[in-house]
């Protein structure tokens, strides 16, 4: 009998720790597969809108963080911390060049619709492209035209997703029971790892979840 491991990931596109956590998870999965080539891993991504109160046009990025952190020095320190963690996993991020803190409701609706319609390769491509749009290309994820262009670049028919882009800042409902703490990794509904943990921590949790699953399957 083939063995399986399901990983549910809760994330937002504007959270740099979610992208960093994605890279850590990828590293952990490579190591896990080398040790357990017979285990089929299914990774399911669930959008969580962290800032549903943002206007549809978003807010200036620097203004948002100055208000949240109190002053420019605190903002500079936080950005340096994030960028150092990003560099450690091979991500070139320059937060000082991002202009807008966007409302991500429509970006999440787009990804949810594409997840229902597209294949696994398209979902992964769209997920990467949306993260890159914000952190590397400095595109506005609250812009309808930008989102449709991104969908098209991933081989997704814009006409099939256009109706889910409301453009009115209506909050994204997300998955039932979604946590507001992101990134969050739920392993086989048995254990949860919160935060952009090192790959070794995620690997250990994956091994433990697999062991628990196998113990449950053993006859009494």
C-alpha cells in the first residue's frame, strides 16, 4: 500500500515569511522524498487575507509600515531582518522598492479559482508568479488588469477567472477554520507548524506526522 502525506499551507501573498516558508518547505520536501520515495506528498495552499481592511487601491507601502512599526528606524530594521532571512533561502527581495501594500482579496480569489480549474503545474506556476509579482516585480496585486495578465502568463484563460475578481475590496472568505497566523503548515491534520521554520524543523514534523499515521494504521 502506498503511503501518503498531506500538507495544508495557510498563507498570504504580502507576507514575506510565507514566501520564505515556501522555500523552506520545498527544501524539506526534497530531503523527505530522498528518504521516503514511496510516500506521495500532496500540498494544498489556502489563502488567508491578513489585511481585509485595506482599501481596494491599497496603501503606500512605506506609510503602512511606519504606522504599524512606529517609526522609520524600526521599519528599516524589520526590512533588514526579512531580507537577510530571504537571502538565506536564495530569494532576492528588496522591500524598500515596493510601492504599494495591496488589498489581496482578488489575488486570493484568482488563486482559489485557478486551483479549482487548473492542473497542478498551473497552480504552482500561478502561486510563484503572484509572489514574484509583489516581492520582485513590484506589481500591484490589487489591480484587476495585472491579475488577469498574470493568469494569462500561466496559461489560464482570463475569461474563466474574470468573474471572480470583484474589484470592490470585498474580503476574501478563505478556507473554513483558517488561522490568522501565517505561514502555517498543517500535516495530515495531526500537527501544525507555525512560522517560516527552518527546513529541518519542517522535515522533522513531516517524519513525525508520517509515523503517527502509520501507528494508527497498525492493527490493534
